[in-house]
C-alpha cells in the first residue's frame, strides 16, 4: 500500500506525546499540503494497522 498525505478528515482529539524530532519531520512533510498533523498521524496509523492485519492473515498466531 502506498502512503498518501490525506485531506482533513473528521477527527476526535487524543493527547499523545511525540519525540520533537518526529514532529519536525512530519511538519516538514505536510508543509504546503492540505493536511494537518493529526490527519497525517491518523493516516499513518491506519496504514500500520492495515499492514499488521495483512501480516496476521499470512502468519496467524497459534
């Protein structure tokens, strides 16, 4: 699955801590894009969940 920077979807606020270097990298990636930090994190998390689900289907735990 290719990762695409998303548009602004409806969101629910959650408070989490990020390393400052990671925040800086994400902010660079979304600069001049129609994307918020939260939308980027949501899309990245969704991609990770889908990837893990695919791996689980291929290699289920006993």
